[in-house]
C-alpha cells in the first residue's frame, strides 16, 4: 500500500532542502570572508625577484619562526623596483598601491628608498626596514632602543664597514694605489655614506679613489668601459640591491678586465667575486620577517628595538685569486670565515 504524503510532510521536506541550499549559497561567502581577514604584508624590495629566492626564503623563515605561513595564515604582496632608477623614483606610487590594498604592515628589507617613501606616506601602518645606514641619523627612528613611531627593523651596518673592507682589499692585493668605487646613484643615502667613509679611509691607507656610478645594467657596462680606460688597480663595489641582482654581470666584467674586486655580500664571492666582507643579508631578511610576525601578533613598532648586526663574514674566493695571480697572505687565510676553493 502506498502512503500518501501529507502537506505538512511536504513542507518539512521543502524546508530542509531550502536550508541545504542556503548553506551551500552562504558557505563560499563565509570562506571568502575568512580569506579576506587574513593579514597582508606588503613587501617592497629594490632588486630583481629572479635573483632573490634565497632572500625571500629567509623572509619566510622569519615569518615561520613567529607562527605564520605564507598563503595559509598570512598573505604577502610583493613589489620589486628591479634596481632601475625610474622604478626607484616610483617608490611612492608602489607604497600608495600597497596602502590602497589595506596591508597590515610594510616590509622594506634592504630598500632605503622604499623605507623613506613608506615613512612619508603613513604614520599609522607599521613599517619594518632593513637598512645599511644608521636609522637614527636617517631620521627613521628616535633611538635604537625605543624607535618611538611606526618604524623599526634592522641595521645591518654594511655602510659602516666600508673602511674595514677597503683595508682588507689592500691587504689582499698589496701594492694597489688607485681604487675605483662603484656606487648606485639611485640609492643616494647609501651612496653618500659610502663615499664619505671611503673619503675618510682612503688617505690613511695610501689609496686614491675614482668614483664610478651605475643605476642600470647598461650603466654598469659603461662604468666598466671607463674602468678599462682608466685602469685602476682594484674595484670597490658599494652596497646596493642592484649590484647584488646584477652579480653575474659584475663578476663577468671584473674577470674580463682582470681587476680585483671587493663586495659587501657573500653571494657575490660565492658567484666568483674575489672577496666579500659584510653582514649576512639573508639574516637581515629573516629578521624583517620575524618582526613582521611580532607585529601581526600585536606588537607595536615603537616597542621593538632596532636590531643591529653582530656577525660579519669575510669570504675569499681562492679560485678567483689564482686566476688573477694573487697569492692570499697567510694572515688573511687565518681570519677568513670561509675560503672558497
């Protein structure tokens, strides 16, 4: 015998179906709402992304140390200036774009121009920097211990190591008297610091300085063409994201012209540069990631003291030294952190 459905039964069944349909319709909206609530970090870098995998990995490591995983608990909006002068001049537009997107914090590792642009654009959104110059002198913070505003980060001190690096170059290549200094005019503060420190150190070391400028790949080629005409005894490459990104070009040109060169970042010595002396750039990016994580958890930049580098690495590429006919003094072998064979 077939049972006849009652009107009440039909209504209950229709009501259940309706609830199911409402759940299906509203669930994507809820999921989108949760996704939109994910904090967003705006990362503003001066170099080229294709040469910065090791740095981005270090930044993510810092986030992981504070419990954040990119794509799962935090989103990162990347903006790369690619080391070009025109892109560096567009930093305010890149910052404005990040602010329109509602980022929770702006990270500017190794990007002083971006840091200054972000500072000029907002006094509310936290900014975590990594700079090679004194952030107090630059006006980024009130003091290292108590930053006092919406900025904090790390001073990796490479500009302050100019005199030491110049002295190590002279010890590695005895007899040099004229040194070309390659700077990036698109980073005026770093350039000013480098030239000031070189100007003080060079006379005490018995060295004469020739300044070369480059803010693009083409200008790097032009600088080496000038170097070929002037024939200085050695090359001092200043701290610059552009030069790290163009390390293959720099090292190839230095090899072609058989000129001993010194760099700030170990990745250039690893890629074939003669020597490097400076702080670990990867550790700076990691520390920026750590501070971003702390801020996402509620810490205020004003209460996070600026971290200063405490470890500096002296790397010598022995293979490059042999190609240049340079005998590494035992005194330098004894103090080198690593000798690349």
